[in-house]
C-alpha cells in the first residue's frame, strides 16, 4: 500500500483494493440502504494518518460489503491483508422493546460472541429509524430507549459503537445530517481498523523478516505474506499511474518542454515498460504458444480488478486504462504496446545519453524476442549491450549477456559466432564448471561433425581457447646452421575446463632472406635479455576493458640513419611497425566478437605438432625442425585445429625470430697466452670451423715456413673435434710433417658445422739487431736521473711480426696469418767513469710475466780493437731474472794506447724460462748491440769551499770562498777537433763555459756564477776560478754543481769578431736565468739554440752556442763532497736577496 | 544498511563491487552499471560550479522499486555507488554521506599502499572489512 515515492502529483488516492466490511442483522434493511451507502462512502476524502512517521494522505474510502459469516473471520495467525474483514456492522430497524428483547438482543449477543471469539474489536451497530414505522406502532417507546438499551447491553464504555441513521431513504435535511454523521463515523472506524491491521500486518512482516536468520524460518511463508496482494494488481496500478502522470505532463507541456525534461520523465517510461513486461510474463503473453487457461483466468481477474474506467477518461479514444486493457487482451496487442513502449524508452534514453540504461532496456527487449522465437531481432540488442559491457569491463554482465547471445546465435545458426562465443564462455571463470563444460562440449561436438564441404574451416581467435605463455628455442640463441636441428618449445595455457585433443598445432613462419641476420638476432636476443632463449608473452589482462587490451601492443623499433659518407648519425627515431593495426578505424558495427581479420597465412614454412592433448592449464609443446634455407624466420601465427575448427593466434607478439645461416669454413689461429714471447717456444691454437665443408681424411693445412719462426712438432699432439655447440665429439692424433719450405698438418675427418681444435708450438728466433735503436746517436746513455722514468713507462715490449701463409683444403686462396711476438727483455747500457777509468754497465729488464734464467752473459767489442780489453766484474755465470725485474752487468774498459773515439759492443746472454726444466730445442741467446762514444775523460773539475779566513767552519750567512779548478787531462786528441778548437802557433786552446748552479738552494752564489774560459789543450793545464758563496742553511751541505759546456762560436767566421766575454758580462742575468730554468729538460744543445734565438731577436746579433760536454769527458772529482756549515750565532734575521 | 557497494574506475570499469545477497549479484552489477549513466549526467551537469565547492556527493541517483542508488565521485573521477534498501527509512542523506566519506577514506588508504597499482582491482582486506561493516551494520 505504500506507494513508491515517484513524483506523483495527485494528492488524493483511491483504493484499488476495497477493504471488506461484513454486514449482519437485518439483511433487507441493508439491501435497501446499500446503494446510497456505497455511493456516499467514497464521496468525501479522509485524512489517513499513518504509522512510522509516514506522511498523512488524503484518501477516498470504499468498501466491499459482504454478508457476515463466521468463516470470513480470520483465524489466529492469519496474515493475509486483503481477504481480511476490517469492519463488522450490525444493522437493525428495531424500535419495539418487545421485539428487541425477544429476538434482536439474542441475535446481537450471538454476533458479539462470534466476534469476541475471533478477538475482533472492529464493529459497529447501526440503528435505522423510520418515522413511518414509528407512527404505525402504538406502544412506541421513545427511540432513544432502544439505542440506549443497545448501548447499555453491548457498548461497554464505547457508546460511539452504536449509531443512529434516521430516515435514510428520505430526502430531508435531517436525513442528510444523519447520513453525514454516520458516514464520518464509518470512515473513521474503517480507517482506524485499516491502520491498526496494516500496522499489525507490517509488524508481522517485519517480525518474519527479522526471523530469517532463525532456523525454522520459511521463505515460502514470508513470500506468501508478502505477495498476498494479488500478483499483478500492483503492477497494473504502477503502470497506470506512470502513464497517467506522463499523459498529464504531455497534456500541459509543448514538445520542446517535454524534450527538455526527458531526463525526468524517462524513469517513468522505463518503469511503465518494466511493469508492462512483467504483466505480460504473468499473463502468458510472452510466449510462443500464447497464454494457457490459467494465464487467461489471471488476466480476467486482473482486468476485473481494474474495475470500470473512470468517467472522465471513459470517452476519450486513448487512455492509460484503455491501453492496459488492450495490451492484456491479446498476444499481438501486448507485443505492439510493449515494443512501442520499449522503443520509445530506448530512444529517450539514447537521446539524453543514458546509453547504459538504453542497453539494459534493449536487453529486456532481446529477452522478449528470444521468448517470441525471433532471435534475429534479439541479436542486435544483445550485441549492443555486450559491446558496451566489454568496453567498460563489467565481467558479470559480459558473461550473462554472452550466454544469452550464445543461445541467440545458436538459434540463428551462426555457427562461427556461436563457436566463438562458446569458446569464450567455456573459458569464462564466472561460470560454473558445468556451464563451462557444456559450452566446451558444444565446440567439440561441432568439431567432430562430418562437414559436407571438407575444405570448410571455421577460424576462431585463439585467446579464449588457449594462451601462449612462453617460447623457448634450443639452441638458446635461436641461430642454427643449414641442416641443423632447431627445437621450439612453447607453453600454452589451455582455457578449456576439460582436456582437449587437438589434431594439430602449427606455427606459421615467415621466411625472409636478410643479410646480417645473425647479428640482428644476436642483438635482439641481448636486447630482450632472453635468458636461455626464453621469450615470455604478456598475459592478457582479461578483466580490464577490451578497449584497452584488444588493441595490439605497439611494436616499436629504434631507427638510426647514418650519413653514407662518414657514417655519422643523421637522424634517429622510433618506428612503430604495426601502425596499420593501431590506426585502423574502430569497427562501429556490432560484430565486436566476430572473427574478422583472422586470415590464415598460407606460407610454405609451417612448424607442426600433431595429436596433442591440451590439459586445462599450462601445456608444453615441442616443435622440431631441420633448418634448410639460410635466412630469418619470423614466427607469425599459432594455430590449433580441431576438425574444421581452427583456433588462430593471428599475431605472435613480441616478435620471435630464428635464423638459419650457412657458414664458410674458417681457420682461426690465435695465441694461447695474451701475447707470444719471442725466443722461447709458444703455444698457438688452431681452430678450424668447418661450416658447410666436410673435412675428409687426407685434408691438410699447408703452412709456408718463415725463416725467423720455427714450427715445433711435438710427438703426441691431438686434435679435438667439437660440435657447433661446443660439445666435444671426438679427438684424433694430429700428424705434422715439416719439410724445408712447408709444414703440413693433416686434419682429422670432421662433419660440417663442427670445430677442429689443436695446438702447435712456435718459436720466434730473436732477430740479430734486437735493440739497435737503443744506442743513442752520440753513444750517450740516458742521464742517470731519467732512468726511473723509462722503467715506468717502458712497459710495452718490442714486437716482431711473422706472417704465415696457410693453404686450406677448402679454398684455392691462401690464408695469411700474422703472429706478433714480443721481446721479453729491454736492455739499456751506460758508461760509468771514475777519473779516467771507464766502466760499461748493461741493464737487462724482464718485461714479461715469466721468470728467466740468464746464463753465459758476455760483452764483446765487435771492432775487435787489439788494445782494448773488457774485463767482466760479474761473478756469477747464471742468474735468475724475475718477472718485472732487472739485472745489471758491469765491465771495466781497459786500453793501452790512445783510446778509440768510439766503442762498438755486443752484449749477449743465453736465456730460458726458469720454470721449465728441459726444452726440446736449443734456444738462441739474446743479443744487444750498442756503441759508446767519447768515453775518454778530458777534464777534471774540482770544487772546494773554504770558510772565511780566520774561521774554522763555514757559518750560515757569512761569505765563503768557492774555488773551482778545471784540469785538462790529456793532450790533443781526435775528439777535440771541432769548431771550438783554436790554433795559434801550434798551441791549441778550446773555449769552455763553466757554470755554478745550486739547485737545492743551499747556497747563494754571489756575483758572477758563470764564465767562459779559454782552455789550453795540453795535459795538466789548469784553470782556476774563484767566487763567493754564502751558505743558507746549517749542516753538511753538498757543494753546488759545477757544469762545463763547450762554447761554440755561432759561425766560425764571426767568432773572432765577437767579444763573447763582454757580451756575457753585459747580459749575465739573462743567461743565468735561462740556463737555470731549462737545465733539466732537453739537451743542452737545444737549450743553447733556444737561448740564442730568443736573444737574437732582441739584439739582432748572432749568438754563440753551448754544448754540454759528454759525461764521459768531464769528471767531477768533488762530486758527493759535503761541507760542514754551522749556524750563525747571531739571532737577528738575515735577509738575503737571491737573484 | 547498504546492500551493494561499488568502486568504479575513471574509465568506468569496476575496481570493486560487492553485494550482500550474493545470489543477486548480477542484478546489482546491472544496477550499478546503469547508474553510471546518471553519475555521468550529474558530473557533467555539476560542471565547474560544484567542482570548486568540492562537493563529491552526488546524492540519490535513482530509486527503483526496492532500492535506492546513491553516488559519489572523487576528485580523480573514481566513482562510488551504493545501493540501499528502499524500506530502510532510517538512512537519511547524512548517513549516506558519512558512509561515502568512510568509503572514500578507506579507498584513499588503498591508494596509499605502495604495492597497489592504481587501476587494479581492489583486493585490500582492510577495505573489504570496512565495506562488510557498512553492509552488516543495521540502523
């Protein structure tokens, strides 16, 4: 009774279910009054105050008056609402006390007892007064007395339970007044009873509902109470109400207003449609056969329940009432009205953009069409709804709609679509196992049918049937040689609920001949990091909207475009290779699930696997193929066939490829160690990659011999044959034969695409002038101070290359192989002097990682000068030289006559690896040739510092005297004959420059620190120089350096004109400075030229040149001497300016 | 209280949906899905004005014979839809609002979980428990 809270404008309600009122007592009296009563009762509305805070309603009361019978009274516990009598009225016309006492009172008592027995308290006694009757009787008591008697007898404290109705059939004001009072009373009581009983009913309902968790609760009982309202009546009422409201709105609005308010009215339309639908189902109007007799009875009841149409619409051509009546009258009429209503609703929903609602109404419509056996009409609506649910990813509606669609497609005979939908449903997790198995069987039974056309096949997308999980190649890098075997192992996850026997699973492969295919694949594999050659395929995210997942994934590739001339990068970018798939128009048609675009590629290359049973869940299938043509093979499609049903995965992504290559036979020669060492036997590995060439017995490698390199042939030498995957196959004895020119190696027989590996020992003979370049131009070794540097940087060994030409049996061309040998030693020499005694030192550095044993070291004079002797100072004949260490050898030079200007020496030492006990070959010694020039001492320089006169020691801050004496040790020699030599009257002199430098800043040289002297070229000629120096620190100080240079005129012609002394004196500072600054770097010779160049720019005058004396020619006899300097006693600060 | 609670992604697919009489799950799915029509309508009608007011509660979306469907939209356009029994007159607008707020808070907690990928189904036990409490609690 509680109307839904629709925006219903009517304030006054009529009752579609009239409450029952029983009548007892004088039936004739009631019959006479009934017409007036039934007409008058609903005339005035009553305010109905409802329980539970529901808003009060104005209501017109009507009643169904029936004769009182005991059976009508509800038994205890009856919960039906509408068959329940709400009020019991007793009618009497009695005005005679006698009669009252005789009959009426008894009758009333009996009636009251019955009511009490059923604990019914809703009753009323009506006493009808008739003036006419009154007049006829003589012994009339005042009328009040009968009423009073009744009230006294029955209405205990409820005097209002007895009312008087005066002259009901007359037309007088008194009658009218009496009627009004009676009707008001009646309405009040009726409503009271109604409210009370409804409240009780609702309480019962609530109690029942609350009890639903209790064990004995019966849903049926609850249901029976709930729907005690006769089924359909409510629906009729809702339908009529909706249409009434809509009609009212249409009546007072124009089209534009209606259109703008669709959002508010469409709810009513859809509600009305829904109600009409349920009425149609209720009355058996939605079935192929039409309503049966029971349905018809129900229809008749419903129509009768509607009552007569209200007079205000009765005469119009169309009214909701007429519409409903017509719709329920026949199957055809119902269909017409239902379709009209549905289409109007769908249209309205669509027009305001409520697509989902429109689809839902459409689905109801589809259901209707399915019931009416018109699946072709249903399909459109189902597809539309399904598309919507798929696009938004609503799993349960998808499953439900698909199930409906499957039924529809089955009826339509759309085999392909039905099978596809079935496969989707068979893999649907939201269905029960039974349902899934049912759809699976549908597919299987179709697949097992014999088709009329044997070539006919049904291609379905694979993803619902099975999903490709991963793929594994063996070999893992997916590269095989021609004739090799490749296996592809795939894991597919069967989505079917039962094991499926598949006749064949095939991978369609696209073949392309591409250059560099091997490299491309290798790159691809490393890029995709496919460990063990496994490619994983992304799992389909099925619960998400297909609008996202149905699109193929982007296939992106890097693109580099290089300039053809210098290979520099011009452009780079990313290319999408499947643009055509991504940018195609979204199909607006309904065939979302149709198997469009499932073209099977018919390629010549197919990998097949027959007779596979796919268990639910993951399955592993292995394909084997023997590689034939070289090129790149791309796996394109996966296809599983069950009779005429083919499940096709149209696009395998990510891209999976394997490569077949054909390889030319190859020979690779490489040293076993990082580098080969010269002079000792070294192992070299030969690798023959057979490629497509079969190595037969008798095939051999012919090596042309090189003079400086020997190929050693050990007796036991084995060659090992490996397969292409580096598995050892066999080994065989290697036969090596050497003649003068050629070394021949017989190869063991080996099949194609195998490797033959063997090792040979080679020996590079040290070439004679191994270190010829080492001897410097002037025969001067590097200065001692620089020795360390060269040791540090001189890490790399000198190398020699040997080229070997090899003839291979598979080619008419020779293969030339270069082997680089490193010399393990570096040797340097130096000349040492002690006065006029001379020593030659040879330093041998071992640069290799090996330890060597040196033996039999010698130094010989290659010119074999008779008066020259080399006396070894080395005691041990054998010496071990460890890795990265050096060994020094010293010889003293002795001569009897004038020493030669230069000495040519050859150092040689035998060496062998210290670790190896025995060597099969005798090794040649290591030699080093060098030249020493100008080794004879010409000058002796001696410096001496003496304390100031009168003091015992030098003191800091006090001037001391430095005496330098330069002594010529020999007469004119061959080496003196140069530009600086001057001759006058057989008297020879040469110009020398001396220079006192103290690099350690221990001394301040005061005054001139350098000068040029003219030195007579005579033995024992001595030049003394005196200068003053001041010690800056206390302690034992080394003496300042005294250096000697040869002073060469710029040009011999100009030398006489130039007063070099005066020039130097004029510009002494500048010379000093230059020399000081640059002493450490470069040769003195070059220093001199720098100096002269710089000065000549100033002066525009040619400059003399300076040349350092070779260390062998000048001997500093005071080198290493120290002078004791004691600190000054004065505390005051000493200021010294040093220039 | 609530008979069905749903969280729907910006793209309109369900992130979470649960209804209490599980036999009728499908009906509620359809109901919630259809209610998105009204949600969309309300969001677009709301326009800028209400966005500025930060009004997330959409109110009653539509009534059916037996249920009332309420909506709520977060700032990230995630929608909450709640279905309550029509007969439950104790549930006023304020109660519904507070239930949505509770739902929103719990949803925010889910989003704060660093292991949750936005857009994935909500499988949080805490969220589930909160929804259960909203469904069982009888007013």
